[in-house]
């Protein structure tokens, strides 16, 4: 496994939007097409394809500068159904942590998920995120990774 993150360029958009979670997970994450639209409206965030070697296996959208609340956020994250359970998600989150740890103003990375997404909760905790006890306005659970 060789996981790398590459910014989603216009040339990669179609490949990115073709990735999808399984039918049973569609209610857990936004589509990549919606996430790319979100990225154009959010100046602090940048979308990345998650690649294993030369193949895009997932998508992640996270802040490349501190958000107005003082934190860096992972806003969207998914691994295509064909590639789940292979460790790509964990490796991708670790890569984001590595990228953001070089920023002096990054003292905390935050992420949230809907309460029924126990798989996401377990994944985030496995790389060092802890629940903050806070909830998003929509009820999503907030976790934090302290640098």
C-alpha cells in the first residue's frame, strides 16, 4: 500500500465523482459531487483524491488553513466501496495529520460524523482522535486530534 493525496484538478473531477460508498452507506456521507461544490464555496478547504499507487480509492476534503473558529477541519471523507476494509482510510487520515502537523498554527484537527456512523467513529479514534463532548448544530459528533 502506498497512499498519497493529490489535489482534485479539473482533470480528476470525473474520476472523483464516480467513486461511491456502498448502498447501505449512502445516508452516512455526502456525494463527492456535492463535496466538490462545497469546496468551491469554502475558501479554506481543498479537495484531494486518495490514491493507492496510481488508482483513486477515495476522497477527502479538509482545511488547508485555519478555519474561522480556530481549528483545521476534515470536512468530507470517503473510501470507495470497492476499496473499503484495506486500511486506505486510516492511511489517508494519517497523511492529513502529517500534512497539517507542519503548520505552526495547527494545534487541533477536528472532524464530525453522524451519530449512527460507528465505523467512522472507530476509524477516527484508531488514529488518535477523541470525542470533544460537543455536537454540531445538526447533532453530528465532533472529535478532535490534538497536535
